């Protein structure tokens, strides 16, 4: 996805009267559920709670009706909706996270140049405060905006602020009220304890938390006989609770004291799993066990799938982080406060306590094909990346073949060594070998076919992090230069020993013949022959974007062939599909050919290309799947699993080509997919285009049609290559089933139609 995701800025809508109709269709997949008891290491023994921080605030401006509604419809049925309470001039409550309303609302454009400055817990803050305005003005004139720059701003200004009692009007299972500035409001003659007491007479408050011991002690007597649980919320250890002038770090050392007025604690997740300065998790603290020993529930805060600085241990898969807190063999927190309740729900219902092995590779499951091995965690195309891919559950490991000056074919994605190696810092190669080959790439490069295999093996390698430049998201720095490249013969030998199938990708074959007089196609054929793979046609697939390369393999071998469509934004006509069918058994296409996306990073539509390819008996592989959130359309709620789920269940692809085979493999064996979950939950899949109805984007120009599939034959070499393979066709074996997996498994689709009719300037 292009780099502008952060920069997408929605218009601030200022309507006098707007009637927004929100229609969002989310399809959910539902199996039959066995009801059973799993033993959770929570205080109650029940599954951990999902607490939605302002609703689905990872997508919508937080604490608005759509944010809560979508959170309710996509989360566990007992999910808790969280409201951060602020008080207005006339002692009414509104749900807003920050005491300063400026960053999360349109208030500064409604009252320009009217900010004020207050001393809040000893700190001077300039901005817009609820205490300066009446509830009537705030709830009727001001709308919410997204405060976090990586999240969509297209909904800014569309949804009104809410008072806490608005949540009673929607179908919430439980409500959590958080009070952070009781002392500040008290100084302004507004009493949080009185407000919360009176609110509790009109609605059920399941949880009331506060960062102030003073507040909790003030209301403790009132809630003693109710079902409301009082929770002490901890800020950073160095911060001070102004109500008792003690740091949170010191309060944490006396949980017996906390138990005298609270039923639980809410802590930053780092109190439980501290993050080292190296970006990896350290050993867990004993806090969860200590809290449970003291009879306190413990809830962890600060979860977000689009977080910068997420621990590298999780490989950018947010599901793994939740599992670290709820399913780690030693303890489980009692609940998780998250901006993405949908992914926390999925982790708890579908992934936790799921010790099953991978379902059969033929039972309607798409193939998992690595992209340069497990390149999400290791330097692509190295021995350790391939070992990891196998360990992580790939069905096929892939080798993009490059060739060296001395004619050795080896595995590496780019022919340009400036990508992913330190070739530039070596005066033997730079600048003398820098050249421009427009048929390969527009930028100048230093190419593998100008350096010998021995010298390439000596180059320092660097892990490729596709979202480093624009988002500073780096991959597994601890392994960032580890591993060795493998020549094709060694790669095939390795695959044979590991008993794993292989996808060989050949690109730029004709440009390399013209510029270096080296023939990758023939070199690949030779390596296959040498390694004894020439008769293992069920173990090898050959992929190319060049019809002439595929035709050579078609003439000389019986391998399964894959045509790779190079364009990511293209319409593939039925006649192109028929042409492809004459060349190949399968097609590899980019994600956007199946689910095109709009400039706003929402999916705009679903094409029927997979169905049309299937009708020509072509299998369809989709690439490249990546976990980092900027790779994902907003429709997937920044959850790579939801994208995988959608390609498998909605698009029905036959193969997933991924940098992170572990994420795809975990998806295939999740308990919800296998209808074995003990918690009634249906994993979400997208309805492409539905969110765009909420977030109108400028019309897109239609995608161009795919150009000619058939290319002229490859040029000949100027001199005969040293080692030519025999021209005899390689001996066939029985045809494989790997390319044409039948996809019949899915049970019942339940459609959830959520119609939200939001009337602006109507009061609750
Ligand atoms: C689950 O636990 C409850 C309470 O401990 C018990 O009554 C019930 O029989 C258990 N159900 C199963 C399926 O084990
Ligand atoms: C609010 O926005 C201002 C200006 O963009 C920024 O400096 C400040 O850190 C933001 N505050 C919060 C709490 O995000
Ligand atoms: C707000 O202040 C700025 C300068 O600080 C000024 O340019 C602008 O006109 C003022 N707007 C209003 C509505 O007073
Ligand atoms: C409200 O939610 C409960 C359980 O979550 C469900 O049984 C009920 O049908 C819902 N009611 C409405 C009106 O959606
Ligand atoms: C609060 O009320 C007291 C007494 O009623 C008054 O003296 C004080 O000025 C008020 N403070 C504020 C900030 O309104
Ligand atoms: C809070 O405690 C610190 C040291 O524990 C002390 O220096 C400070 O004066 C106290 N502040 C107030 C307002 O009591
Ligand atoms: C912890 O709190 C309890 C209850 O308030 C108190 O009795 C005890 O002295 C405290 N312990 C320490 C070490 O401060
Ligand atoms: C390929 O690698 C293997 C294992 O490292 C080695 O034995 C073999 O000589 C290499 N082949 C070439 C052509 O360098
Ligand atoms: C493939 O060839 C090897 C010898 O090169 C032979 O041992 C093996 O049986 C053959 N396998 C098949 C399936 O033909
Ligand atoms: C969505 O895709 C279908 C099929 O490709 C096409 O007929 C339709 O016009 C598209 N709709 C939009 C809104 O782009
Ligand atoms: C590849 O080898 C075949 C013989 O096996 C030969 O006919 C063909 O010309 C070679 N390709 C090139 C580009 O030299
Ligand atoms: C400045 C202001 O208060 N504007 C409007 C806010 O909304 C209320 C209720 O709709 C109106 O009466 C105000 O005029």
C-alpha cells in the first residue's frame, strides 16, 4: 500500500443538520460451537474480558455511537464498553479520553481562539475544557475527530459526542466508567463522586475505575452492595496520584492496601511484560500472580494493533500479543483494554487454548507459500529464513532465482544487490558496477550477474523492512543480518531433505540474457536436474511473469506452472484468462486485483477474478501478505488475520504467498475456523466496499486492462553456456493435486446488517 496512509486527512464536516445513515455489512462466519469449560488462569477461571476503549476506536473516532456499535457487533458478546468521564460546567458527564478536548473534537473550530489554561494535577494545560461549556452546547454542537495519525480521518466531524447514559440506549452488555481527574473537577466545584453516584441510580455501571485513590474511597461505600466493581487504574510508576500524593510505583508495592477499596487494578501492559530498550520483551513481572494472590482482578491496558514500538516478539501479529497476556501457561490477565476489541475477541475465542495441529493440507485449505522464506522475521532467501518458513507451517518454500557473474543460480528476490546488502559500502563494487538497466528497474543498481557467487556470499546482508522508510517499522532487528544465501542446487537439496515443496520464481530472464549473456532459465533447469528433482513434479511449481519462460518449462518438464500477473491495479479479461490457461495451471495476482482499494485505504470493491479463473480451472494465489498494519486496508481493522480470513472465506483463493507463514498457518488451525471454539464467536471477514459507504472517497479511475500475456521467445545467448541441460523432456510422474485444492469447507454465513441512523443535533 502506498505510503500516504498517515497523511490521509478527511475534511472537517461542519453541517447544520446532517442525517448520516450508516450501513455497514459485516459478514461473519459461524460454525457450531461446543460449549465447554476451559480452565483460564484468571481470578474467576472464566475467559478474560475484552474491554473496548471507546468502542472500536482504532477505526472510528472514539466514544461515538458507531465506535461502540461496531465494537459490540464484532466483539465477544460480553465485551465491556469503556467511557472516560469528563464533567461539563453544568455538572453533566461526557465521554472523552483527554481532559483537553482539543485533539479529539471539533471544539477549536467551533469556538476559535477561545482556549483556556488550567493547572491540572500540578501541570499547566492550555486547550479546551469541558468545565468551560455546558452539556447542551458540547453534546449538540461538537463532533469527535480521530486523534491518532495512523487512523482514518474520514469520519472526523461526523459523529456527536456522547454522555455516558447514551450507552444505556444501545445494546451494551456491560459498561466501564473511568474517572481520571476527580481532584481537578473538585477544585472547580464539580463533584465526580456525586455525579457517578447519581448516574448509578439510573443505569448499571459494571466497572468504575479511577486513577485517584481518593475518588474510589469516596464512592466505595455507595457501591458496596451493588454489582459494580471498583478498579484502581495505574498510570506510569513515576506519576503521582494527586489525591493521596503517592506515586503509582509505591501504591503498587501494597496491593493489600488497594484491596481495602478496590476489586481490581488496571495497569499499563508493560507492568506485566516489560519491554526492553532493544524492543523485545523481558521476563514477565509477578504482578498478575501477586494481584490474584491479593484477591484483586488485574486488567491490562494500552493495546492497539497499529502501535508503533510493538514488541518484536510478536512479528507484527496483534493476536500474538493478546495471547502473551491470556494464554502463556503461567498466568492470564482478567481483561484487556484495547482500541481493537475485535482482534482481542478473536484471540481469546479462536486462538487461546488451541493446541491443535494443522488440518490436512488437502481438506479445503489454501496452500501457504513463503515469500523469500519467513522474510517477515529473517533476511529474505537465507537458509534461516527457509528453515523458519518450514517451522512456521509453509507448504511451499519459494526461491526467486538470480544468477551470478560465474553463472551460479541462487535464491534472492532482487537482482539488484543494493536492496538488502551492504554492496554500496564496498569500493570494489561501488561505483564501478553501478549501472542502469531500464528493462529490470528504473533506478540504477549493482546487479548479481556482475559479481561472482563467492563474492556475493561475502556481502553483509540486511533484513528488508518494507514499512521502515515511511513508518519506522523494522523487522526483527536481532536477526537483521543473519543467515546465508543458498545456491539453487543447495536450496533444492535442503528442500528435499526437509521434505518440503518448492516454488521457483523466474523474472527478468530476457533482460538478463541481453545485459549479461547469462540464461537463468537454463541454469534453473540444470540445477533441477543435478539435484534429482527433475522427476519430482508434484514437489515443484515454476512461476514466471514471462510466457516464454513458462513455455520452455512446459516443453521440457511436467512441473506445475504459475503465471504471475505483474500489475497490481489491472482488470483481467476472460480472454486473457484463457490465454494464461494455455501457459499455466495457476495464476499469482496482487491483493488489489481481488479487492481493489481506494485512495482512502478502504477497500472499494471485490472483483470476480478468482471465480472467473476457477471457471477456467486455474488456481489462484494471492501475494504479498504482510502483517504490518500499513499493509492492511482499514476494513481489516489493522488485523492481518482478518485479511487472511477474507481472502480465504470471501475470495476463496487457493494459495497465500506471505512474508509471515506463521500467521497464515495459525489462521488455518484456529478454533473458530474449525468450529471447535468453546466461546460463541464468529471470526470477522470483510464485505469490501461497505465501509466506503460511510467514508466517501473521490471516484477512482477504472483499472486498465491487462496487456498482452504472450511475449516473443527469449533471445539466444551469444555464446553457448557451459553447462546445458539435456533437451530431452524430464520424465513425468503422476499429476499433482496441490495446485487445485477444492475449497468446499464452509458452513454457514450469517450476515450482520447494522443500520445506524444517527441524527445530528438530536439529544439523548
Ligand atoms: C463447567 O463448569 C461449571 C461450573 O464449574 C459446571 O457446572 C459445568 O458442569 C461445567 N461444564 C462442563 C462442560 O464441564
Ligand atoms: C494534541 O495536539 C497537539 C498539537 O497537535 C500536540 O502537541 C499534543 O501532544 C496533543 N496532545 C495529545 C494528548 O495527544
Ligand atoms: C484567531 O487568532 C488568529 C491569530 O492568533 C487570527 O489570525 C484569527 O483571525 C483569529 N480568529 C478569530 C475567529 O478570531
Ligand atoms: C442485545 O444483546 C443480547 C445479548 O448480547 C441479545 O441477546 C439481544 O438480542 C440484543 N438485543 C438487541 C435489540 O439487539
Ligand atoms: C468553589 O466554591 C467556593 C465556595 O462556594 C468558592 O469560594 C470558589 O470560588 C469556587 N471555586 C471555583 C473554581 O469556582
Ligand atoms: C508530596 O510528597 C512529596 C514527597 O513524598 C513531598 O515532597 C510533597 O511536598 C508532597 N506534596 C504535597 C502536595 O503534599
Ligand atoms: C499496606 O496497606 C495495609 C492496609 O492499608 C497497611 O496495614 C500496611 O501497613 C501497608 N503496608 C506497607 C508496607 O505499607
Ligand atoms: C552450491 O552450494 C553447495 C552447498 O553450499 C556447494 O556444495 C556447491 O558447490 C555450490 N554450487 C556452486 C555451483 O557453487
Ligand atoms: C526419480 O529418479 C530417481 C533417480 O534419479 C529414482 O530413484 C526415483 O525412483 C525416481 N522417482 C520417480 C517418482 O520416478
Ligand atoms: C465492483 O466490481 C464489479 C465487478 O467487477 C463491477 O461490476 C462493479 O461496477 C464494481 N462496482 C464499483 C462501485 O466499483
Ligand atoms: C537453453 O538451452 C537450450 C538447450 O537445452 C537451448 O536450445 C537454448 O538456446 C538455451 N537458451 C538460451 C537462451 O541459450
Ligand atoms: C453556539 C451554540 O451554542 N450553538 C448551538 C448549539 O446547539 C444548540 C442546540 O442545538 C443551539 O441552541 C445553539 O445555538
